[in-house]
C-alpha cells in the first residue's frame, strides 16, 4: 500500500521549466514515450530519452529493422534527452545526485491515475513535480529503512525519521528549503574552485584572490540556499511512469527533430 499512500498524499505542480514543458507538448499526435532510461552509478549520471514513438501499420508503411535483424514496427521522428549529472560551471563544481528511481509499466501505475494531478486542477501534462514538504516518498523511505534515518545523507537534514527524532530531539530539519538564517556550513558540501595560472606570490595577490574566491562562493551559496533541496519529479508517458527523487532539475536537449 506504500505507493497508493504516497500518491494519496501528493501535492502536484507542473515542472518549473517552461521551455521543457513546451518541448514535450510539441510532440505530434499527442503521444510521448520513454524510449530509454540509463542510470550510470559510476559516473553519477541519469539519462532519459523521450520520443514520439509510434507503430507503423505494415512493412509497406516503412518498418525498420530491429537489433535482432527482424522487422520492427517501432519508429520515432523526434527525440528529447534529459540528463542529471555532476557538472562544472566556470570554476565551480555542482552535483545533481539521483537519490531514488522507480519505473512502472502503465498497467501497474494505477495509484498515479487514481490521484492524477488533473484532479487537483492542474492542466494535462507529461511532466509533474510533487511539492510536499517533505515528499511522501522521503517519509516512506525513512520509515521502511532500519539503518537510514535522515535525508539527504549530508548537511543539515531535510527530514528525519520518528526514530531519529526521539533519539536526537535537538535536530532541526530544514524542510524543502533552507531557512533565511541558514549558515553556509549547513549545505554539507564543499565548493571546488580552480584558479588558472601560478599561485599568488605576494600578500596583495593573495588578498585579491581571496576576495574573488569569496564573491564566487557567496554567489553559489545564495543560489543554493534559495532553490529546493530536492526534487520529486514524475514523467508520465504513454507507456510508463518514471519517478525521480533528485537534487535538481535535469538539463535537456533535442537530439533529433527539434
């Protein structure tokens, strides 16, 4: 009953990425499928390919050859790729960790349909976000794992289990967003800066570097403090429901047919 209870509690919203919402809405024929889901733990990367996959009626209509060398009626004209990964921007390293991933065939995604976001007045879309604080998925994981009592595994917790709350009543989870009085150390992750050229050789050069370092660090901290600490994202295609619990929204690009 865990998944049913999870969706019964869910408060939905559209993905906060208007460009991506417009991209998936542009698939012809009001059809979109999850063509590929690839989670590479070693590289810390999740790739999801979305396509306007459809089926040709016959070989005369242009069947293609599948990997086994036999005719394959599946076909797509457009392919959109979503990627979650650690990345470098300028001198700063950011992480977009995937904490949990679940996929259900449409025949086993009944709880989602029962509590579909349109029942909460949202427009029809392929992409939704669960915005509870904390997410019912996080609560479920903490309740069902005997050795995991905090989320995430670094920094000040977003949420803690009832067991952990009783053991350490001093813990004050932040919730989905950092509070206004959050401290830089609350993030629980360092920031890597890489400076070109030789190291500073004089006190004046070192002071100048430190000042620039401090400005970059402050900009990153403010951006981190103001965005959600996690995302519970849903991709509801015509054939599968994919749930992703992650740090942030993915990057995306048209691979073909933009």
